[in-house]
């Protein structure tokens, strides 16, 4: 069942605390840009650190970018260089993704923890409000954050995912039963599978259900894999295998619509026309109508492309996204 493949353990944690570490330059594949060279960022948290990439000047508040499920911060690497160079951008790796630390053994991933992470980052940098650019699971997390903390969001752009997922209540027991079986089986964690470098593009391409163009898989490989310590000719994916079965945040449709009603910030929703996703078209369309009714600064744009259109064809959306942030983030 598709929805069981998409949805994943219920675990709530306290608001994370940490310390911002200094930034260091990194090498990043990307298109030509007027934005300053990206720098690596580490934010300390109790179980380790959150990694990120900071683009642009460090003396101004950036737009915060949040990637999707099993992706990493470099999924925005082709889009950021096309955005207004006068702004800064901070693309983070969510816990268990990219170069960020994994949770300790016996602890499971829940989307609400990622919501808490956004608030933790806001507090650590002492930003009055967040400007958010997010995709897929990141858009779910950002929409829930904008609902829980409406006063803390300046503006938000959601790519290909409108809101918290809505699930038939009759399926919840099946989903959670499936998740728990998978997670308990992972208590005796085994080393991740290893692949030759030539195998990696196909793994990313097929793993994304061919949503990521083959020539763009390099951006996920660059930050989503590491060389094996036992065999220098082999590589493994850095993501924590437990995120495959995480609870990504889902509720019934009516509750999901109530979340939307609480979002007050300007909100741009961009969706592709070729997507393989758990949310039904009826639920999405109803969500759009509720947004339009309760948020006069809601905008929507439709594009031709797969779930990763922002990585594959960033030029399609760059002007619209740039104009949105010039209007609201640049105020």
C-alpha cells in the first residue's frame, strides 16, 4: 500500500538546545551564481549536531530551507544560485539526514521533533521570525510550525506539499503497526549497505521513483553518501535507516484543515503535475480552498515536473520564488 510506504514512530522530545559553531568554507557543485560561496554550519544539539550550508553574507538573517524525506540540504543546490543574491540562505540537514547526527540507539524519529528543531534554530540565532522555503516532508514540518507558531513566521514557500498529511483514521492502526514492526526489528542495527561509486546514481534515481533526473543525482550523492572506512572503493548512504519508518506527521482531513486556518503568514504553494504522493487530490484541493478563504496572502503556482522539480528544473520556479521573498522576506 502506497501510504504505508510513505508514512512512518510516535516519539516526542523536549525542545532541543544547542550552540552554534563557526562556519567553514566547503566545496559544493552548483550552477554559476552571484551568491557568496557556501559555508558549512554546525549547530550543537544534545545528541550531536545539525549540519547545514549557509549561502551569502553571514551578517543578515537567511531564508531557512528544509528538505524532504531521505533527501538532504543539497537538494536545493541548483535553485539557490538562481534566487536573489542580496539574501542569505541556510539549508539544513534534518536529524538523521545528510551530515547531521543520528538519534541515539533506541530512539525513533517523529516529525514533531523537526518542528521543534525549527523553533530551536530561531531561538539560537535570536531571529524574531522565520522565512521558510521547504519541500515535501520539509513543507509538512514548515506548515505545522507556521500553524503552531503563527507569530514566528514571516513568510513560507512550500514546494509540492501543501500541508500536514491527511490520512483515513481507519488506516492509522495499520500504519503504526507496520512502523513498529520495522523499527523494533532495527534495534539490532546493522552496518548500512555499501556500493561502488558507479552504482550510486542508479540507487538515488530508482529510490526517488525516478523523480530526480539522473544527471541531478550527484547533488544527493555529494552530501548523502560517505566513503566506507573498510573499503575505499565502496560508499554508503549517510541517512539513518530509521527515518525510512518515521512518523512524518499525519492527521485526519478536518484536523489538517484546522492547521491551515491558523497560518497567517504569506504562503506560496508550488506544485508539480507528475507526482507520486500519499495525499489525495481531493484533500489537496480542499486545503487550497481553505487557504484561500482564511489567508489573503496565499498564492499557488502549477508547474510541469516531478516531485523534485525544484532540483531538476529550478529555472521554472526561480523567478516566482525570488519575487515572493523580495516581497515578504525583504520587507
